[in-house]
């Protein structure tokens, strides 16, 4: 059996069920072997879309994503998506063909190991026929077990060699480390005496909702998340939603007044902590993380706890000897019921006869769309509107690719999310810049017949730069564009489409929602762009 076939069949046996990529001569056989083993291959129009879609698929499904690319240029095309996945600790395996070691003058030759390492991915390789299965299993288990993005290089001469099939060895039983008894007791003591405790859960806590809610109920803690973990506590009466730059005024007030903040699997980076301003100077800060190196990396920490979030939260709950009402008072419950969502916050509507306020259109869409949805948000000036005004049913309903802060990932993210949750309405939220940058995957979405709603917040500019540099009197012609009919572009791709300048124009969306949804719909929202997004001042502090 060819080594390429061995690699593909081994990955299928390990559980690779969706593979995203662009097939060339270097990855043709390994991709076909995956398909023969039962995996679904999703042919994207660009490798960047393949990497991003696989990343989103992994985030939303909870299973590892797989990407397959040609040697050299196929890998470089995918690098932005790989960087986003690596920075997000997404379990992702990139199958990258590689020129043979002897092909020193190959046009495709680049240092693929260095490329992977440069963006924080792990670089590995299939070394030969005798080790092909073991090499493949090792790369897969690093990706899954360590939540890493792994680039598995497949030299062409090794792929063409003949090897013997081998059984996949059983996975070792790995028990994640629990917090030490001393650390558990220290956290329990803090929570037992806290008057205003708040939990902030991040991506590392996504599997621990039940444990965190039980502990929070016992100690009276309010619940918040990082933006990446939005939806984790959806439906909980004590949910503050997102901490940091996207926090509601009430959430920011309550978090700032906390006497104890416990970060569970959250880095407390500058976004989640709003550059440190959302957490009070006198607040006792605890950080619980599986990775000891992550503790205190972004924010001061008074007590660091190394351990798995689920088991650590369970242990702290067992160590609590009495119930503490904490922050869960009648007055806080009342305020959360009346002012707990962004849509509860009054705002001056900036719409005019030809432009709609982005808050107004997003609130209207939230009311129109079915509750079972999965929302993928691109990056840009607009991104807070869908992130904070569109509700989601749980953390599987929100995909937020902001670790690398690239625009243009929204469409591909929505593609991966849609395939991970085919039972939900997929919603892609993009700015006009990001939509047009990633437009290659609009064809993929249409070709697959995905009933996706694509909402484009169109301010005819790179709006973040307009609002960043405009007040300083700088020329803005480099970041502004003439009006573009994005609805016409959508129709040209075979999509349903509408242009929205006023709430009444959403009737077309309502009609599409009521229909078979057998084609995507592009909604070109002409947004009022007179003021910057409220989070921009915070965002640009880091520039």
C-alpha cells in the first residue's frame, strides 16, 4: 500500500470525519484515501478558506479539524488560517505535501517546518514507510490531546513508497491534572468569604458548564465568559454574558465591583479584561488553567491554580462547607432582568433615509431568526454588533476567530460551523472588506446548497481605520471605497439577496427564512457609519 494511502486510511480510522482542502498533485492520493475511509471531503476554492473552515468545524463540533494542501504554495496560501487556529489552540491537523528531500531546486520548496513554527503550530513529518502509521498517529494525538495545530509534512517520495498496513494502537488513558488540595482549599476559602464573586470562563472551560454552574450557585457567583466562550452560560439567570470590551454597561459595573474574580480556562487578556480596567484594582484574582505557563501571562493574579477546569471546579465545590449567597441578591437579579442585554440599553438611532443603524438591524435580525442558530463573526469595526446583539443558544452557536485579528475569515468560518451543526441556521456576519476578501468561499457555500444567511455590514470602507485615523485629520482615501452592490454580487453567485437600508427591507429576509432555504442569502446592509464602534478605543490601545 502506498504511504499516502496508509496516512489517509489511518486518519479515517482515528476519527477524521471532515476534511477541508484544495487538491493538487501532492495531496491527491492522501485525500482520496481519507474519502475511501469514510471522511467527507469539502473542496474549498482557496486554501485559506480550507484552513479557516476546518478551524471553525473543530471549534463548533468539538472534534479535530483536518486540512489537506499541496506542497509549498498550498501551505503558504493556508497560513493565515493556520495561524488563527494555532493561536486559538484549535485541535487541527494540516496534511501538507512536501517536496522530496532530494528535490533541492523544486519550485515548491520552502522551509515548511519554519513556516509552521513561526505561527505557533507544531511541525511534524511522516519519515518513511516503516513509521508512517506511527507518525500519523503521533501527529493526530498531539493535535487532539494537547489541543494543538499540527502541520504534518508528507514528502512526495515517502508518499509514493510502499508500506505495510498496521493496526492503530489504542489511545493511552490520560487523566487531566486536578488542582492540588492546597490550591483547592485556598479557592474554597476565598469563595466562602466573598461578598461579590464573579466567574469568567474561557475556551478552556467549554466542557465544564455544569460544574461551574453548580459551584457558582453554592458561592453566589455571577457568570461571565470571554468572547470566545460566548453562549456557555446561555439561559442562566445570573449570566452576565461577555466580559471585557463587549461587556454591557451593567456587566462591566458588576465585574468591576467584584471582590473575587475567578478565571476558569480564560487568559484574562487585554480584550477580556478591557486592558485591565474591567477588574478592580482591589479585586482578588484567581486563575485556573490546565497550562501553568498561562497563569499570569496577561493579567495580575493573586492565586494561580494549575489544573483541569472541570475536576478543579468539582473539587472546590466539595471543599465548600457552607452556602454563600454572594452576589446573587434580589436587586442584582432585577437589574439583570431589565438591563442585562445590549438591546436593553437605550441608544440614539443614527439611521437616515439611505442607511440603517447597525444596532437597529441586528436587533431586528435577532427577533427574526430562529433560536437554533450558529453565528460566525468576521473581524472589523462592525464585529461587536452581531457578537453582542445576536443571541446564541450555547457556546456551540458562536464562532469568533479573533486570535490573529485577520479580516476575511467570516465566510469560511461560517462554512465550517454550518457543517459542524447542520441542525442550525448558519449566520455569517461580515464587514464589506472581510466579505470581499474571503468571497472565494461564497461559491463553496452556494455549491454545497447551504441555507446560510450572510449579513454584510457595509460601510464602504475599512471602518476601523476610518474611525482610528479620521479624527487626527489624516487622509482616508486608502481605506474608503466607492459604493458596491453586494446583493448583485450575491445573485451572480446563485444566492438569494437583498439590500437593506431600513427595517422594512428585512421583509425579504423573513420571506427567505420561511422558504426552503436551499440557497444562501446575502444581505447587503447599508449601515450608518458616522460613529465608531464603542469597543474601538479599547481595541486600538494595543496598536
